[in-house]
C-alpha cells in the first residue's frame, strides 16, 4: 500500500517536535552537548525520566553504559560473552555452535591479546597511508545522506577522548573493500579457528568459483555519533564482526533482534510506514522498546568478535570516537536452507537484492561433493550425514522448481553460464565471467536456469533498462510482468546439464535418479511449469472480474480469478491467500483458471472434508511451529505472500507490471477489520499462539514463543455465487531447440570436471 507523502511528512515533523520537547524537558541545558541530529540520537527520554541519552554515556565505561541500556526495557538482554583461548579452542567453538543453534548472538572476547594480533596493521592510520585515494561511500550522521569520500580525507580522533579534528564529523561506511594485507592476516595469523573464518571448513562459499563469488569480507568505519542501518545478514548467512581498531573511550553498541521476534518487529514498523526488510532504515531505541520484542544488546570493544545468527535484525550505534570493524559472512548448510526456504521469498516480496546466488552456490557445492567422493575412492552409503542429505535435498527441490516438461520448445541464452564441452559428454565448462549470470529486473534475485525474458524494442521496461529484461520464475508466477506483457520463457543453460549433475550424485549416494516422469510425480510445487502455464497457455479474457470467494469481501477486480464449478464461486489470487493457497498452486490445480471437484474440496472450509488447504496448513503449523524453513513450499509461499501483502516493492521507479500481491484491490486485504461484521465473520488467530488455536485442532506443538508473529484467518464461507470467466494472456510463440528430454543420463558413468572458459 502506498502511503501519502504529506502524511509521512507530518509524522516526521511531529516526531521532531516531540523530540525537541523531550530535550527541553530533560536534556542538558547546553545545546552544544545535545545529540547532533534527531535522526542519529537513539537514546531519547521517552519511557522514563531516567532513560539515558547517547551523549549521557560519554566518558563512562562501556559496562556502565550497558547497564543503563538494559534497564530501559525488560525485553533487553545482554549478549553472552566467552573468553577465547587457543588451548580451549573446542570449548569456544562448542559455545558458538550452541548459541547459533539457539538463535542467540555471542561475543568471543580478548582476541587482541593474542601474540599474533598485529595492532600496527589493523588501525586507521595504516588505512590512511595505504588506501588514501580509495573512494568509499559514507552516510552522513547529521543529514542521513550518502556521499563518496576518499579514505585520506577522513579525520581520525585527536588525543582528547570523544572529540574529532573535524569537530562535528559524523559518518558511517560499510561494505568497504578489505585490504589484501588485512585479509591475508585474518586467514593465516591463526588468531581465530578455521571454523569461524570466511570460506572455512563448513562454509559453502568455499565452493563458489571466484568469478561468481560476491564480496563476503569487508570493513565498516564509524566516526562520531553514527549508526548503521537495521539489517539482517544477506541470504540468512551467519555474520561476524571483529572490532579491529578503536579511538576514544566511549561505548559502541549493537542491538540484535533474534529471528523468532523479527516478524513482530516487521509488523510494528509497518504500522509506522517503514519497510525494514530492505535493510535501508535506521531505528531508535524507542522503537525497540515500543515494539516489545526481545533485544540482545552487545557492547563492542577492541578484540571482540560478535557472531550474529542468521535472519536476526541488528544495528550498530557508535557514540563518539572512531571504530574499524572487519565483517564477513559464512554460509553453513543450515543458512542455505533458511535462505531457500523462506528468506528469498521475503526478498522477492520487498525486492531486496539476493547478492549471494544461493541456487548457483548449491550447484557448485554438489559438484564439489561429487569430485571429493570420486577422488577419495571411498564406498558411499545410503546413510548420509545431515549436511550431505540436506544439500542433496535442496538441490533436488531447486531442480523441481526450475523444471518444465515444455523446455524443449524454449529459447536458450546465446551465452550460457554452463555448457557441455564440444565433442564430449563428460565435461561441463564454465564461462569465466559473471556477466553471463542474469538477475531479475523486478526483485533483483539471482536467476539460475529458468526465467522469462523480454527484448521488445517497444517495451518501456526494455527501453528503461537499455537492453533485455529478465524476470525470475517467482515474480512471474505471482503476476509480475514487464510493461508490454510479452515475456517468453528462457533457459540460461541446458537444464539437462544441471540435472545430470544431480543424477551423478544420486548414483554415488544411492538416491533415486530424477527424470521427467519422477519430477512430474513429485509432491513439490513445479514453479517454472506453473509460470509457463500462466504465460504461454491460452486463457479466456474479459474486462473485469467478480471475486466472491469470501462473501464479506466481494469485489470487482481487474486481476484474474480462479473459478470453481462446484461452489460456483470465483476468487482472486490475493483472497485465495486467506485459504493459504499461493498462486503457483492455484495455477497448477486449475488449468485454464477453472477448478474441478478436487479444487472445490481443496479450497473449501467444510469440516467433514479430509483434505483442505486450511487443514493442511493447521497440520504443518502443529508439526513445525515457527520453523518456516520446515513448511512445505506451498504453505511457505502462501505464508510469506500473506504476511507481505501490504509491502511496497522497491522497484526504484522502473516501468514494470505489478503482481497480484503488490496491488491488492481492496484495503480490506490489508486490514480485514475494516469489513463490516468482521468480528462475526472471521477469527484472527496468531500462527504460533497455541492457546488461541481452534478447539477442534489437537495441540501437539507445546508452548509457543510470544515473539512469533504470523496470522491465520479462518473464514466461514458459504456461497452459491455465479462466476465470471478467467482472463486470457496472449499465446506466446517460443523458439524450438533439440529435444532435451533424456534427463541428463549421459553423465551417469563419467567423471565430472570443471574447466574455465575465457569465452
């Protein structure tokens, strides 16, 4: 939902006035001692007269400052600390693993006391001397604007603690390229165990070829009263922050909201017209208090390694002085599962860039597993460890989602990122350049094998992009489109080449081979096939449609609807989410937008029916509780789409066709309470609130966390309404290529090798 600019401006003006009044009532009398900007002063006196301002913490020890912060809310907790000792390395790693398993941050402290710590290298003066001409993007702590400055132009801190040579200088920069000397020290000095280093033993990033690998190691620089944005680690990675250099004695803190409380925090900021999933907003401590979420608070000192678990929102706030932090991401197998099972769906909803190419990473991790197994010559077993089994399961799901039985008719990209060696069926060759990889023009996610393309010179999207426009399968299956709506299905490489990789692993680890027949029979959403059916199969059209699946929300809409011959009632894709049916599932179950008897039983709410979409969802909720990554893909996509119906996609002004979930027809979709008689017609049930579950649902889930925030809406729907026909998307002609229906069997008995191609 778009919010009026005037409304937002008024809210900001009121916040400024309230902030000024609070300073007049309880702040210092000397104006020069007040925080530089209302935007960057996170500690304002809102909850009590004793709440500290950020500048009130200057000159105190970090311990005293931390104690003051923890008194602000009963939900604030101190991050657990452990002292690192090389002799007790295994115990430290066990503590880190246990904290990650509990989704809690942890600090490993005292690393600067190691004999191999190089203080002469890891400091700001070294950066100024060796990287003086390097331009970095910084955010001004006073105005919030971004600009590019040279490293040499940034002032350090003078001999007086808490002051800078520039007086009011206040900047924050992250994503700064890490100097090669610093990176070499980190990986070779032996200060940290290999398990915590980038590209370590359990880090899947080590398998990604360098030409395709994104930046995983960087620096963050904070000067004066500055703050990072509130963000999560990209693609559910485990994030590490090593404080390398500190000038000044004033405290710096990191506020961390654990994964289980993140949906609650998102909901709170939505009520304030902020979308925090993009990772571009900074917040204040008052917001954290008002959100009533669990918040871990960490004081960051020299030599501290802060480890933040996956999908945890966190923001660093610096009071004064200068700090240099080295940060990196790790992708263990559990992070990959979290990313592919939910987090990337959220990214797609709000249009946050994917960065780490999770599907491609899975492909190369499986390739490494194959080569390692063949090289060792050891006999494989059907009893696999958790990591291997999870990796193969994820790769299998990716292939099912990227598959279509009509792929032989589809266009191929002229420069595939992967291709078979000429005159050989035994070697796959990589293109030695990342410009062959495609990114979705709508949501900025990575495109693996299957996608849709428009290269019409008359399309405004192509004109704006000055070239071809590619859309990912997830966007297309949710109704997103280019401006001219003439997308055609495309494959970035031969699907059977990628399928052959899986089948080699299947032969080594005693798993069933994947063929067209077995993929078709899998109980897993065939996303690309659904998108192909939507875009390339003729459908009936008419000017407008009447959605009556929920009688109290009956409305006329321009988006397509799914008809049901049994109840003579049609529903739009947005309202089908109230039954927890995502668009991909609806498309596959209703060819030509007309549902049969199976569809009639599935989307209904009658208690005597054994299988309905709501009963399926209730069963998965009891089984998996708040672990979204364990839900089936159909439920998972419906949950995310339902939660993000009121999210505004960040398409940055590009001319694109919004999807069914980007532009709901009625405000009731966002706020069902607006519908007359809502309380009589519906019951809003917290997804993981066991005490409020319907009485007829067996309770086997145990006690749920109060931080969990998802919503299930049960509808008491009875309707005998007539139905309007479904829409018609123009039949798209596609080019033909040689049939590839063999399923990659030609690779089964051959050794797979990678070679780079300069292309």
